[in-house]
C-alpha cells in the first residue's frame, strides 16, 4: 500500500467510527443489523486496498461518506487528495456532490466551491474556474485567494486588460506591491496593439507601464522598437538611453538595436558616445566588442586588440576572449594557427555551454531572455548574467 492510500485509510477511520456510533444510537430504536452493515463498508474498502484495487476502495469510501457538517472536512480533504494525485475528475465529482447538498452551511459551500475552482484550474478548464472565482471574489474570506487565481487565469488566457484590473484589486487586498507585474501586463497589451499596428494605443499602454513602474526596462525597449518602426530614430535612441539609466544589466540587449538605429541616422559619433555611456554603467562584453569595432575601424586592429585585452584584464569574459583569439588567429603565423584554432574551439564550447540568463528567484537558467520566468512564473526575475560566462 503506498503512502497516499495509507493516508486515505487513516482519513476514513473517524468516519467509520462515527457512522458506527450514529447507527449504534439509531440502532437502539431500529435495528442492530444496519450498524454492522455500514461498518463493514470500511472493511470492504480496506480489503480492496490490500488487494491493490484502489479505485474500488475509493468508490466504497466515497459512498460511505454521508454529507453533513461532521463529514464535510473529510470530503474536502479527500477531494484535495484526489487533485494532488492528478485524479481531477474524481475531485470534481466529489466537490460537485458536496455543493449540490441543499443542507450544506453557506460557509462550507463556499469552501467547497473554492476547491472546485482549484479542480477546474488543474484540469485547465479556465472558463469554469473563472466564473467560480468571480462568484467568490466579494467574499472577504476568499477574496485574495480568488483574485490570485483570476490573475493566473487572465495571464494564461492572455487577457491583459482583466489581468491589470485584477492585479490592481489584489494590490488593495493583500497590500503587496504588484507594480512590476502590472507594468508587464501593460507591455503585453502594447505588444498585442503593436501587432495590430495600433501605435496610438500601444504608446498609451507603454506610457501607463512606465507610470506604474518607472524602472520597467521592457517598456523602454518596446518604446524604442516602436519609434524605430515609425521612422523616428531619435526617439528610439532616447528610449535606449533610458534603459541604461533604468537597469544597466540589460545593456547587452540594446547594443545591436541601438547600433542599427544610429546607422540609420549615419551617426557613428553618437553611437560611440552611446557605447562610452554604456561602459560607464556596465561591463557588458557586447558593448566592449561594439566599441572595439569602432576602434578597429579608425585606429586599426592592434589598437582594437589592445582595448579588448585591457577590458578583459578588468572584467574577464569568455565572449571577449573569443574575439581576441579570433583576431590573433587572423594574424598568426601559419604554424601557430591550428593550436590557436583549438584554443578558440575549447573556449567557444565552454562559452556555449554556459547560460546567458538566470532567474533571481528560482535559479532557472537559459540562453534566452524571458520577461516571465517559465519556471516560477515571476515577472522580471530573469536577468542577463554577468561575469566570465555571461556578459
Ligand atoms: Zn524563476
């Protein structure tokens, strides 16, 4: 018998005893036969369990449970057990059965309704779960938990308008700061509006995101993308500069698009200044390499290699080292090239095996930037990695 079945047997014990007690009392007036009959159900169920027939055992136990104020908690515990085991259909049946009882006290009915909502969440039946949590939302006892579930539903269904209003209501109840999430919901909305080329609404959503969280890097990056698409590159550059101020950790993400924007303006000097400013606030290898390219263009490869080497001494990075080795391969004697190439391959392999992004909350790591961590589902916690293997 596995652990959960053992738990089930223990859970049912008081019910078996209680049924016996009740029937015993009734039996004084009626018959002693029914007492022994009902008590036997428990042993029938137990027998199924011992014979490795858990489904039959469960059915027997559920049949045994008369719904009244004494057994509701056992019903709820059993329902949760089913859900945790992934047997959501059984949990739904049990909770529905509970709710259908007209004699159930209103507070207990709400408790069972909440659990049914959780069953629907597990089953991915978000429309049904939504209507339950909406019903429970006005109840002080269930308000915060229902709003939290509704927020999950609206994120899953990408209904960002409702996600925003739900998060705002939750903020007033749980007194926690949900500004970061709300700003991302506005960014998601802005992305949807950008897809529809509704630039006016997208701009309004991004403005709102930045009003709520002035450090929202994503909103600034989207603002820059949108400005570039609309043919206003100077506005885009302004937004990229904003990213450096908001969070220098994201500098690696803006070097390539900023370069493209400055190129469209044929403003190399402006790009050089932009990189210098980036390097004042971050040690990003991407910024170092972009700056080295400009040095190479004007002062030659030797000066560029010296610049990279100097930066590497201060802030070692595999990405910078790879560029330096590549430059040496180009100018090395033929006899030295194979060993330099081998060195390049080894460093490259090590660099490729290292993650570029890390979630500060759960430790999820990968090569791509996610605004919402795919593992812990928190917003804004996955950040570009710095140091040897990162930027
Ligand atoms: Zn995470």
